[in-house]
């Protein structure tokens, strides 16, 4: 199925611009693509919230936990002898600074370092015990536990309850044993790929592997009823764990933080949903022949999961038989579901196989396969070109090639921070509202 791509041949026929205008889109940890287009070519440049991000996320978090939504201040809700677990979701922007602020607040409230555990859904270089200790040079932070959740190790799990079907629910043992569980997560639009609401920070992120696989299967072309059922499961687990306060951030452009919310989970959900919608829903005049979709942020944002989200967003703004150009600093090699794209004889066969998979990359593979049925996909990344080509995707080696690609299309949309944004064409928005 994979084809050999010749970007040079495509660019050699690019039209000469007569009255160009320049636009810039950022990707990765500070890289940029600059495109020169005729005014009528550039339909929209979106994907950046109108308000700037917080210049001091730690200060914003300190203010949020001092005056939570519909809940007492954190200092009044935690007793010195309480065992406190900070459950940190994967991909939270500025996570290290946020964790530091919560730990500082707990220590100021009288908690002992040995009663504090930082539990990560996945490993983060900024959260090792040594790195965390460096953030408290003037006080003794020794004894703070830093742990990475392992969904495959049964000894690290505890039986919590049975679900409505009578199936056992397992959760990380440290969450089960904690007196206070403080989830720290990233709010997204309700339609975002693999998003199960505020309580999705805990479940299935800190459950066993079969549960995570079951949720991943739901994440592939789910119905509204399936999503609602999974979110209900996550809400129930939060209730069984006795979670009374949730800490969530609304992401800003560039891997920064727009808002920090803390308080009762339902209150955080309501306020966060409104803030996310205001920040990340965007309207474009019409679909474009080319959508340049960028994933901005550090390595934590450069994941296949976010590639899937970016593809889903870009697909809503591109015409059939058009093209999507993804600008990333992705370095992770494709997983088994993605690699199947290169082995399948055709895309329908690949899709049927992928939709039976429950590997972490299956939702992204599904989005890619669906996109390839409609459009050409280009990928700027840190991966070897042969690896990208095996997926049926055209590899791009430099930002200048994206600029040339944009110049040869009659219409173009620049979609920044595509892992968070959700564009809608104006005529389709009118149809939906009617």
C-alpha cells in the first residue's frame, strides 16, 4: 500500500506569488514554519486562544487551591496526618511547576514529606525523586514518594468495587490507600479524542491494562452513548475513591497554561468546559485544500496520541482530495496498530484490523487511516523518512517544504495547537445549529 513520494516534483509546479502575505505557525519547542501566500489563499489562521497563557502557572495554581470552586481551601481540607496522593495525568502542560506548587502548599499546611506521593500515569523526566527534591532547596523534601503507574503489575493494584455489569474495578493501590486523592489533569473539549471528562484523569489512567484496552476500543469511532457510558464509569470511580477536589488546567498555546481550576469535580467540569470551548472552538469560512496543523509544546506534547487529535481536528477543515500537513517534533516510533498501515494491502483492510486493536496507538492509527482515505497526509517530524513512508504518509524533512506545499494550493488554513483546537466550517456550523 505505501507509495513513494516526491515532494520536489510537486513543488516544481508551484505558482509564482504576485502579492504575498506572510504568516507564521509554531510547532514543537519553539520551531516555526513561515508561509507566504496570496491574501485569498489563506482562509484562516486559528488555534491560539485570544487571551495569553499564565506567566506563572504555580502562582495561578496557588490561588486556585486557596479559593476552590464550591470547596474549602486545600489547607483546610487536608490534615497533617493524611496520606496524600497527587495523581498526575499524562500530557499536562507545565506539570512539574504545578506539582511543585501543590507539594509546597501541602508542606505549608503541615503535611510530612513521607505522607506525600506523586503518582504519574506515565514517566516524566521532571518528576524523579531527585528532580523534585531540587525544587525545595530550603526545606527538607526527602521522603516524598515519586511513582509511575504500571497497569500490568497486579501487586500495584487494588480491587475497588464492581461495575454495573458485575465486573471488578481495579485501581492503583496508592490511590486506594490514600486519605486524600488530588487529581491533576488537562481539560479538553468534550469532542476530543480519548477524553473522558475531569474524572478521566483517574480512570482508566490508573487502572489495570484490560480496562485501559477496553477504553481504547471505545475511543475508535465511539457513539455518544459509548462516550457517556465511559465517562459515567470514570465518575463512579472518582466517587468510590472519595475524591472531593480536582485540579485541572485549561491549556494555552505553546504548551503553557491558560487557566488553573480547582474545586469540586463537577464544578471544575462546568467551568472548565466553558473555558475550553471559548478558547479552543474556532470557526473557519470554509474547508481548505490544505490544512497545516501544528503540535506545539515540549516532548510531552509530541506524541502519537496528539497526532491522532491533530488529524481529527484538521480533517474537519480540509476538503475531500485535499491535504493535511502535520508539523511536529515527534520522535516516538509507530506502535503496532500504526505499523499495520504499512503491511495492509489497502486502507479498508487496514481499518478493519485497526478497529480490533487495543494498543495505545490504535485510536491514532484509526484517525490516520480514515484521513488517508480522503486526503494526502504529510508529516514533518524527527522520524526517519522511511519510517514515515511505511505508514502511507509523505515525509517532510524541513519546514521550508511545508511553506512550498502551502504555496501550491488554492486555499490554506493554518491550525496551531491542533491537539487542542476544533475548527468548524461556517456553513457547517449554520447547518448544525439549524
